[in-house]
C-alpha cells in the first residue's frame, strides 16, 4: 500500500510541476526584475498549495498571518516539507542552496520562483546576499530564511543562528518569527524531518508513503531591529524568543 501511495503521489507531483512550468515561464515575459520576483512568489504559493494536497501535507496555523509584505520570515528548519508549510501561507522569496540548481526537474521548478540562490561554500559572498535580501524586502517581497543553516529533528532545541541575513534588516522592517513541528501518520513511522545522512530520494519516498503529515506552524508577534543593533545581537534576540516558543510545544 505504501509503494502504491508513493507512486501515485510522485506521478501527480511531476504532472503538477509540468502543468505549471509553461504558464509560469510565459507570465514572466515583459516584466521588470522586481515584478518577476513578485510573480515568482505568487507561483511558489500556487505550486505549494497543490503540492501539499497531493503529498498529504496539512499545515495547521496557530497565530495570525501578517497581512503586510516585505517582512523577514524566520523559522526553525526540519527539512524540505518546511517549504510547503511556509509557501502555502505566505508569498515569499526562497533562499535555497545553489546545489539544488542541478537537481533534475526540481532545480528547474525551484528556479521558476526566482529565488536567491545561496552558495554556502563561499562565505565571502555573504555581503552581496545581504544587499539582495534588503532590496527584496524593500520592494515589498517577504523573504524566508532558516538561520540555523541546516535541519534538525525538531525535538532537541534549535541550533545557533547564523547572523548574516540579519544585517539586511532595517529598524522598520518587520521580522516574523515562526516555529514548526511535524506529526506523521502512522505515529510509529520514520520521521518526516530530514536531518540525517539519508539521501533525498530515499527519504522523500518514505515521506510520500505516509498517509499524511500534519505540520503545526506557530506564528509569533512581529519583532523589529533596534537602532544601531548589531546583527549578531539581533539574531540572538530573535532566537531566544523563538526558543521560548519552541519549548512550549516541543515533544
């Protein structure tokens, strides 16, 4: 049954991605750079809502989704399903590892959202990323970041935050902290969080074999940088607030 369920989901996900590619590409014709970024956020949300239904991923939102745009969305990171949970509820610009560019089909699909590709092998590029992040938010597009830098199992706290992205936050830019947790069905199944050395394909096949994954997404009140606040201090302050929220619900 798991094999059949997984096979059907994979076929439907591929068809869903293929169905969106042509209209997405055509919709970018004649648009300016930032119009393309905003359109990319639209397509990311449209794709995510369909993909989540196909994959059996349901997000339960706790708290109010901010109605404004141009915010920095900060979340803990459990794996690739985070993308569905966040994109279903926010129009965002992603910051994926540039290695994903070369993944067959998935790389092309992600590229349609006009993300900020991050090269983690070259830290010297960090200043340039901060400038792009700032421009993105200044142009009314929310940016999603996972400052832990890697995923965890969601049961043993959060890793220290990398502070680079916080250098792009002006005092007037809203920061929206969030924490999320996965619940798999059946409950004794392998974890849906992707935090170990399991290959992506093997892990994804296991996840798609599940009946469903429920993601609890807790949205916290907006925070703001203080005048003259150093990025490391801001990153630490946001993490401490998120960790307090995390500890309320971690199992």
